[in-house]
């Protein structure tokens, strides 16, 4: 990968993580005020992942202008891998079950790909 591809990819990932932080903060406030059930919180977190990966893929596709679906997919995959590595590092290992990990992987890569194709 040359710098021509790396910079837009990193920029789209940075945007995705900033948007994730903002939306998760809003979700935490909603959890505090509305007393949401765990199933609702889990669904909301997955929706947040989908929204942020979609826009990350969209930004990567707009910036790179060629093979947009691929760069969207790569953005979603990179988002997931960073998320997985940070969760493992902060939680002293991966505690989620395989089904949950694969679900989040599917959400991130599909949303990133769709975002790239929509750009």
C-alpha cells in the first residue's frame, strides 16, 4: 500500500472512531436516563457499528474513487480488527463468544462495503 491509499483509509477510520465515541456516549446517556434493557443496548451498539462503518466506507470510497467497494470493505475490516485488538488489550483477552465476534465482523465489513459502493 502506498501513501496514496493509506492516508484516506486512516482518515476514514479516524472519522469512524470519533463518530463511534460520540454515539456510544449518547447511548450511555440513554442507558442512564431510559434504563434500557441489555438486549436493547446490544442492538444499539451493533447499529452504531453499522452506521460508523458505513460512513467510514463512504469516505474511503469518495477519497480513493477506484474499487470503492474494496476500500469500503477494507475500512470495515480494519475498523473491526482495531476494535477487536483494543478489546483484547483492555479486557485482558477476548471474552466474547465466537458468534458475537463473527456478527460484529459481518456488520462492520458489510456496512463498510455498502458505504464504499454508495460513495
